[in-house]
C-alpha cells in the first residue's frame, strides 16, 4: 500500500515561487508514474485538474498548458520523493495540490492514479 504525503504549500504573492514535495512510502513508488493535480475551492474531486507528471525513470515529464514554462516536476527515486517547483505563480494557481501515483505510463486522468496524498494548500495573493 503506497502512502503519499505532500508538504511545502503556503501563502505566496503573485509572481513568487514555491516548491512542493511528495514523500512516498509503503510500496513500489519508484516504478510508478508520479503526478500532481490540483483542486480549486468549490470544485468536485472528480474535477481535479492535471498539473504535471513524470515517468518512473524520469525520462518523460509532461504538463498542462496552463503551467508549462512555470512549473517543473522532478523526482529522486533514492529518496522516494517527487518535487514540484512552481515559479511565476498566479492567483488562479490557488488550490489544494495533490500528489498521486499511477502504474500507467504517462497517465494524466485522475482515475488512472490509484494512490493519493492528503493535499497541501497553495494560496497566491494578488
């Protein structure tokens, strides 16, 4: 049973940066595609927005158009940790950010991810 725990969220001004971390334990997380999703206030769980993901060996990293050029995902399999570096933050990036693990290559849909963290709040003030 894979367990994921996010950290690093907080309040930041527009244009600022944050780095989120996701620690994994209890399973073969190093062989999973790892992704980040976000859920804005008032949105349903099913409407979680795909942000970015990275394949098991880090060869492929892919992102939603809304964050390309601003957000970067990386992973350290030795530490079972995935990172999300966010720069140029905008108020519309405000959401709870979730880390998720999938056994599907280049997964992007929430239903393709079987394991989820509890989420960390990111708030961007204007």
